[in-house]
């Protein structure tokens, strides 16, 4: 049996990060009350992105109109474009925050978004009753 090969078990693959930390111990899954991850549907995302582009174009149109001359209508277009752009960007930031939190990959906590999510989940809990 001089040429017989020994059977060895394959080495156990360790899951470690670049810093040498064990990834299995670091995983944290934060999920909503019903155990499902938060996910915004694609048609809603697309609609909000389209609305954001339109709102941003209103902002730039308002800037052009203000340069031509200041009237109440010009100020209204600028104000409406600014407010709607900021709101839609804030909404998208909230969605991203909640999705990252539900996946467990959240890097920074935003107290305002946490309070809003808590309020939103309370409303959903009351609707189920």
C-alpha cells in the first residue's frame, strides 16, 4: 500500500471580514413586527423618481423665471419646486434607511427616521386590530 492516498476532510471555510472578525457573530437581523423585510415596490419607486425629476425641473424653471423678473407666479414655481424636490428626496432617504435597517446593514442611526418608523409601525399595528 505504498501508493495509497490518504483521504482528508476539506478544510472548513471560515467566514471572516477583512478585519479578521467572524461574520457569523456579527450578523444582526432587524425585522418589522410581522417578520418581513421592508421593501418599497418598484412601480412606487419609479413614480417617485419621475416626480423628483419633474420637481427638480420646476426648481430650475423657477430660477430662470426669477432671473427674468420677480412675480408671484415665478416665486410660487420656485418655492413649489424646491419644497417638492426636498420632500421627495427625504422620502427616498427614509425608504433607504428603513430597508438598510431591516436588512441589518445600517451604518448610521438617524433618530428622526427611527421615530417616524416607530410611528408608522404603530399605525400598521392598529390597522390590523
